[in-house]
């Protein structure tokens, strides 16, 4: 079996969990803690996610499967990961 997280660059983190964390706590960047991006979380928490603009950008990136974890792997839905097997 092919490991999609390595070969295709997909994170093992859940897109749904990332999205829900962003909706609920996106203004301070809690979803970045979940993805292991601690430095970015600190910057977002101190600036209110860059005045709220970062919150909107993050939501768009998550929805379009372009948001990445700490290793630079895309956070995508299971369906997309399985489709690319």
C-alpha cells in the first residue's frame, strides 16, 4: 500500500478538524497548533490573526485544500487523498 502522506504530500491531519478549529478559534489561530505551526500561532494570537484578514485567508486555503501543516504537506479531505492513490 502506498503512503499518501509521503508520496503525494498530504498531511495525516484531518481537514474537517482543521476547518472546525478555524471556524471556532480562528481569530487566534488555534488550528495552527493542531497542525504543529507554533510560531505562526503565536504571531496570530498576538495580532488577532493579522487584524482578521488572516482568518478569512485561512478559511479559503482550508476549503480549497491548500493549507499546509508544519512539514509543508497539504491538509486535504480523505476523499481527495484516496482519489490520488
